[in-house]
C-alpha cells in the first residue's frame, strides 16, 4: 500500500482541530423594532422591521420571508382598494437612511410608486402611520422623533392624499402637536389621531375630529387621555367602533402597563390585552374572519384570537 495513501488515511481519521478560543460570534439575523402590520386577503401579514430597514411577510403556515429590503425605513403599512401595499417611509434611526415619503408597491409586479415626499417644496419629516378610508383617501401622520438633522418642516402634521394624488395638510398646530397613530371611523365621519403634548404638563391622548363632507377636519377634542404615561403608537378599529391601541410600558405606572388598550366609541377604557414586551408599537386585524389581532412589539409579532371582528376597508375578504 503506498505511503501517500496511509498518510491520507491517517489524516482523515484524526479528530478535527478545536476552534480557536478567540473565535468571533456574529449575529446572522436579528429582528428588532417591529412595526406597522397589515394583513392581506390571503392571510399573509406584512410588517416593518425598522432598524433592519426591511418589510417582512408572515404567511398563514408560520413562515416569514423578506418582502422588501431596503424598505426606506418603512413604518406604518396598509392595503389600498387594489391590494397594493402603501407604506410610510420614515427618516431612519438615526442615520437618515429613510425615504421620508409615502410609497405604494404593486405586489404582483414589485413596482414602487412615490405618492408624496414633500409639502410645499419641503421634505416630509418622517411619515409614521396611515389609514385608508372607503373613498380610497390615504390619511397619514408626519412627526419627527430622535435625530432632527435635515428637517425642513417646522411642524408635525396630518395629511391626506386624494385618489387623484393631491396632497392636503388637514391638521397642524395648535390642533395637533406630535401625531402618531391614525384611524378613520367605519362611517367615515370621525378621524382619530394619537397625539402627545410635550407640555408642561406632558399629556398623551387620542384626539377626535369631525370629518366634514368637503374633507375638512374640525372640532378637535380629547377622546381618551393616558395622562403622563406612554400613549398610543399604532391603533386599529373593530366593527363596533372600539379602538385597539398599542400603548404603555412593561415597567412603571401600573395603570400604564404595556398592552393593547381597548377604548369604546364613548371614550371609555373597556379592557387591556397584556403584551409582555417593550415597546408595543402597532396592531391590525387579519385572518379570513378578521378575528385575529396581530401585534408588533419589540422583536416579535404576536397574534390573539378575539370574539369581535376587526374593521378593515381593504382588502376585501374572500367569501
């Protein structure tokens, strides 16, 4: 038997060398700061991973894939009347990598359209959350958190995009201070906006406005107050008009613990679904019967079965 064969055989039988003690462990995949869930008619849930700068897709089978990367630091998501995914692209955390615009993605082709990126020639602050009403109008909030570099607009406002593309500012100071989550009531007559007044005294509220037939917004008032606690980030409605708002923290005031706060049309707190993670950011209804509430919080996407179906104008449910 040739010596080269014996040497090769001996080498194969040796135990592998131990890894060096200084071997570096690196994170391959990390999901942090989930936001903006939106469910389609097939049961898929799209949600933003802001720090990862991507939009993920969760399937009814329990798998998830990357739908879009980079996402322009997408935050709030919603589906329009034609099943296209509309996204609020923020300013980025903290390096300004965000699109600072509203985009619409055709799921079939992947084509991305820019619907709004400036108001009166000045770039938007950091589009945060949105809702789409029965007329196909897109309502969105434009606050600015954290790094203020590159900011061009002096106020943090609420806007509406008409089906023909026209952009209108519908709320600004003093009617709104720092808007976040936003909803249009099932009858299309009321606009709800999560707002925070810096103070003093600081106060986090859900504000309520009347939507006039001509589209103007008027008669602002407090619908529900969280006082000095962490108020609503994102929120959604059920068919009875109850608001489900992501709010609170896991520590601190026992009356402001992390969870989904359920607020009645009369402005009364009627329940809280505990969520064991900071920060609870947003929620949406999904599933064929719209009785599954999906919640984004921290590193996770949660789901909760409820008795009352959610209210979603789009996309239509399959019968």
